[in-house]
C-alpha cells in the first residue's frame, strides 16, 4: 500500500489547516512511520515530510541520507549544517501558516505528543502556528476496516467463552479443595488461547481479593495467590486473532467464590455497572443524534456516578481506552482524569468502557468494548449484569 496523500489533503482542508508536517529523529515517532508506511531503512538524522492541503508534498533530509524518504512522493530538499536546515525548512513549509504535528499543548494527550519541544520551537520560528494532529491521527491509526471488525468479533467469541470456562474451572477446583492459584488460571487461559488461535501482548490479569485492587496486577509464580472459597475473582482478558492486521477484544468480569454474593460486593458492582452504562448511553445517544462527543465527556459521565456514590477517590484510572492492533490503540481515550482527551469519537473506531472501584480489601471493574459506527454505537460482546456467584 502507498500513503493516501489525497485523502490526507482532503482531511486537512476540512480541518482548515495548511498542512501536516511529519518529523522524526531515530524512530521517536512511530505514528509518523505508521501513517506514512515507511519501509525499514537507515534514518539516523532528522527528516521532515510536509503534506500541504493543496499541491505536492515535499521532503527535507540530510545529505548523507538522501534516500531515507525515497519511498514517499514529492520533491526533496537537502541539508547538512544547522543553518541550511533552518533555511530549507522555511522552503519546505512555503506559505503555510497553520500546521498539524504530533504535538499536544501542555502534553494533555501524551499518546500523540511525539515531537520534542525544541522542534516545535524551530517550526514556529519559520512563522507558522503548530496545532495538534490528534484528531487526524485517529483517522489513519484508529479506524478499522470491515475485516478488522470481523477479527474483533471473532476474537470476542473465543474470549467470552474462555472467560466463562475459566470461572467454571476456578469454581471446580475450589469445590474439590484443590490447590489452584491465579497463575495456574492464567496458564490455563493462555493454553486455551493458543489452541483457539488467539494471541496477546501480555497478560491476562487474574486477581483475587486485594490483588483485584491493582488494576494492572498480573500474577507471576512468585506473586500468585491461591483461589479459595470466599474470594472475589477478577478476570481482565484480552486478545486478537493471529491474522495480520487483526485488532483486540478486551473485557473484564468478576465472580465470587461462594453460593451468595456478599452485600458489599454486590453494592460496589452495582455502582460500577451504573457508571459503565451511563458512559455507554452517552456514546450511543450522541452517535445516533450525530452530536460530536469528546473522550473526556464520556469519562465524566461514568466518573460522576462513582463520585456521587462516595467512591470517587477509589476510581483512579480513565474510564476507557482506544482499541486497535495494540490493545491500547492510538485513538481517543475516555479520559478526563489522567489526561484531558479532547479528541472526538469518530466512526469505525472502538473503545473499552471500564470504570472501577478499588477498595483496600477488593477491587471491582466491569469492561465492555463499544464500536462506533456511522449512525450507531454498539457493544461487541457479552455484558455482565451482576457478580457471578460461582458456587451457587
């Protein structure tokens, strides 16, 4: 595939921008490499690639790496010394006044803030205004093809089944009073994934009791706790098919190793469920109405429920993240806490919705995936309605 220059230019004109300036030094901006579909090559010096809203793209590369951007269309300018770099950067940009770069004011969205402050200063010294490429990046890094959506659904069917069976296996071992740890259950899930053709970057996260209060706890042979009667068991499981280009499915469910779920656990889950559902309702109603929606607004909808219930200080992560070929993708996150994500939810993207409450004695999170279509948003898998009483 070749980079879609005309598509980028159409998006730039729609955003009323004069161009998009891509810049990299020693691989610091993987977003630029991905969008431009750059093949492997020696790029040890700074390079710039400018896509104007109208006209042909232009390149600026070092004289000892003249072929570093040869795969891309456009005229090439060269530099060796610093003064020549500054002079030809001005020529590269021409009359452009408003440029997009992988930049975020005050690092509000660090996931897209790949360009260093000094380079931003250099570009501004050429008489240009630099704005964030965050929403542009989404279209090229976060939007799924129909085949990718199908890969997500295929992975989801396997993962939903494996999660159900994992809870059943934990309950069986508890009933039979066999020693069975968080790590044992993790290994069982990984074996099931291998058989079913599912792969993952790391994980899954299997946690009982206080371990479930650490949102990124992953059991090791040394850290794993036994799974016993009376434990709350949290399963945060993600994966994708082994087909090239496939995307992730990522869910969290909770169960209780007992015949009846204790009142406090049921209460906390109820609050988390309401927060989850409020966020989903906001996404679905906004998409159906064609109303623009930003990531921080979704986070606010969920967080407001938990704060009103008096547990705000126990919800210390964002409400959700973008999902792509990496489990944490480059699109908008449902986040007004860790960052202030002003990127819009756009069609053909998918996000997790996963509020949680993490008390000292146990933690609860409920996670679903929401795919945004052109006119509707939908949950792509099973939805937990109550804590599973695993010994009932």
